[in-house]
C-alpha cells in the first residue's frame, strides 16, 4: 500500500474528542502512516504530546497567532519550559504552529498586529535556541513572516539554516520561492481540491516536486467532497470534519495536477517531510 505523512493535523480538536481512535484507524486503513500534531497554546501542549505517543505520531509546541490576542508573556516562558523538558523527546519535531494571521480584520490593527509579531519573533528565537524546525501559519502574512526569518537567520552563525513547513501555503510565486530558498517546504491540503483555487492549483502543479508536503489541517481545511451545500448548511446540517484519512484522496488531486503517478508523489512528499522535520526519519515505520 502507498503510505503518506499528514504533516499537519489537530487530533486534539474537540471534533475528535469522542472518536480519536476511530479517526486514527481510518487513517491507517487509508495508508496514512504518520501524523504530525501541532499545538496552538500552552493549554494543549500535554494533549498533543500524549496523542503523539499514544498513536505513534509526532508533535510540535507553539502559540498560534489566533491565540496571541489573549496570550501573556508568561506563555512564552511556558513554551520555553516545555521545550527544555521535551527537547530530548524524539517525537517532538518542531516549534509550531506559530506565525502571523492578517486575514482576521481585528488582528491587522494595533495593538494586536504588533503583539502577533512580537510572539512570532520570540518563538522563532526559541526554535533557533533548541535547534528545531518551525511550522508556520501563513494567512495573508507571507512577506512579514519572511522578513523576520531573514533577520533572525544569521543571528547565531553556529546554527544551521531554517527548516520547516509553511503550512497551508497560498501565496505568490515570489513568496513561494522565498520560503523554499530559506529552507522551507510548502504544505498543500484540502484547498487544492477546489477548481476555483486557480493560483493554488497552479502552484501545486508547477512548484519543484521537492518543495511539496501534504497535510489535512484536520478537522479544518476540508476537501471539496466533504463540504455541505449552502441549502444543507441553512437547514442546520453540521459540516463533516476533515480527518487524516482524507489525505490520499487529496494527494490524488495533486498527483493529477502534476500528471505524475500517485506513488511518485507519495515517495517525494515523504522525503520532503523528513527534510523539513528531520526527526521524522527515525519515527516512520520501516518496510
């Protein structure tokens, strides 16, 4: 069976509380061999760590930009403490999910814009301190993310170049190449399944194959076949949550866009995930 790595899924989400075992079983049945589970706030650090250990996955810890508005400086200290305690844990693979979000109007205004940048930069410094890759939240914020990455890249010449993933990337060609040149892979998920996502689908088809990793962002970023119609939503039907088991079908869309065999995409995306998050290599099942 072709196997896959879901490089970004939130198995600690409330949508999965009662059925995370079944979600995992469906993923394994579909060929998803490994899930990376990023944290979003200190309150869920222990949950993602436990889920990674219970399900033979991996995890990242960080403070998501959507949670920065209510975060305190003490949360950065909690993050540093968590990294100190867990840096020797082989299943800790990155600092994340961190970044900037300039899609939500309120977060574009002072003081929340500046607070986001402060937390982002502080977490980048922690990633450098602990020699860990970063998993980046990129929503209408690519240029500012890149600015801080460039500024901090050479603060300590003894550290290696950046590595990590620009999650749910949907920027321009110039921005894509800038992230790639800094050492990042670009995450593609359910959004690429929509025919109207012309720029995203063009990127998925034309970027170098060694720049692409695959993700679900479960329970969010659902592919088109999970979406309810407007009429169904009006009638009160709940949206079907995305889950890691959807990844092979999402991958088929990307393979078709690139006109390559599905197995070739699986092999490339796995190698790319290991390049982005090097600790994954020792965690993956052997053939």
